C-alpha cells in the first residue's frame, strides 16, 4: 500500500524540500502545492527510470551525507593548501579504481562524491571493465588512495543501495 | 562590520574573476577556456549574491539562479559539442 | 540585527570569497588542464556555497519570512559542479586522444 502511493519516497521528499526552499516556505498553500507535486511527479517520471535503485538504508544514507559534507570542507582545505603551495611538489596522477558495484546510478553517485572530495576528480566510468578513472591532484601513494575511495565511499554506497 | 566584510568580499571575488579572465584569454586549449568561462560564471553568481546582501534586496537572487542554470547548461553543451563534433568517423 | 548573527554572516562572506579566490588562483596557476580542474570544482563551489548560506542567514534574520531559496542554489551548484568537471575532463581526454589518433592516421597515409 505504502509502496503504491509513494513509489519513490526519497524522490518525493527531495522534491518537497526543494519546492519549500524555492518558495521560501512562504505559505501553507505553497507547501500544500509542493506536497501535491511531490506525490504526483514520481508517477509521471517513473517511466524514465524503469529499474531505478531504491535507498535501502535511509539512516546510513543520512550519515553518509553528513560525512560527505565534512569531507568537502576537509577537501577544500587540502586543495587550498596545495594551490598556494609550491607547484613542483605536487604529484598529479591518473588512477584507475576497480569497482565492486555494478549499477550505473550508483557509479554516478560515487563519481560525483569523488569529484567533490579529497583532491580527486572522476573522469570516466568504464562500464565494460567497471573501472572508475580518477585524476588526483596530489597522490604520492596511489594504492592508499584507491583503498580510501573504496572503503570510505564505495562500501557505504553499496550498502545504501544494496547493489 | 558586515559592510567591511562585504567590501573585502567584492575585492576578493573581483580578483578571482580577473584571474579567470586571464585564463580565458591565455588558454592554451579550448577546454581550459570553457573551464575558465564556467568558473567566471560561478564567481558571477557569488558576486550577485553578495550584491544582494549589500542592497538588502532578495531580487538579485533570481538573477543568480538563472546564471547558475544557464551556466551549467552552457558548459554541458560546449563539452558535448567537443565530444561529438570532433569524432573522426 | 543580532551582533552574533552579523558576525556569522561576515565570516561566511569572507570565507566564501577567499575560497572562490583560491579556486581561481588554482585555475590560473597550476601547470596543466587536469590539475587546473581541481580548483574550480571544489574551492569555488564551496565558496559560492558559503556565500549563499550567508545570504540565507542574513535575509532570514533581517526579514520577517524565511529565506531558503539560496539553499536551493547551493544544492544545485553542488550537484552540477562534479558533472561539469566530469564532462570537461572527458572532453579534454577525447581531444587528447583524437589528436593522437590523427597523428597515427597521418603517418599511415
């Protein structure tokens, strides 16, 4: 019953919050309209993603989001230090991270997270070999970076989407 | 205090935009120029938000939103053009 | 306005502007395209994010209503920045390999 009324709960909640933010949560009427849209839009857009992933562990997802927020702050501090420091001391490198997850959407999430956090930008996801290609601004030890990406980001994402 | 912070903010963002402009003119590759344009656009959003605080008017926010949306679409379109228009078949 | 809130807004503005500047310094200063990509995607995005947060706090404190729409811009920027960076990097790699491929073709002809 719940599943039939709310096929994509996470999408509905994000839509409602986005509507509330854009309309400044100005009045009860606008919030009501937002709730209506949040209920209807998932049905309209469901053919776009026939086999969409569902968030299986919402609590873990929230904790993961908080950790990413913190990591973004740390990442910026690290990048800022390297940007003003001596350029010759950097070790930029292309790194290939072998992936365990096998879902395009989860790979996209991982790629975005990697781009926003410690000195790395994701460049390509090879969907034949399931390898995430990453460029690191300063990676003296590529193996350690691969381990960190897999432990810190890939494992929680796989747990959240159960894929 | 807030007024001083806003003025310093204008100076810093202005400097950032000058650096972006330098990179835009300098290149060397077209991807560098697109990146410079994208950054210039993001800095323009910052400038607009800051100007909104200074004028105590939330009207400038709409401009910032349009800049954010258009800048993203423009960057994606330019990249797609590079990716698609350059394929040797 | 409450002095503590004013202080918070001022700090956020200064931090935001500083990070935006640092990102642009990285863009101007670093040696090749892929290292240059790092500055704008992270530092400048966080800079504008801090600025938007400052604006949201300022307008919520000074006006009777909430001012949340800045948060929407912030989220939008944080979602789009990695996508732009990803596509730019892909385009750069593609150009690189396309030039390489052309060289090979030239020698074959």
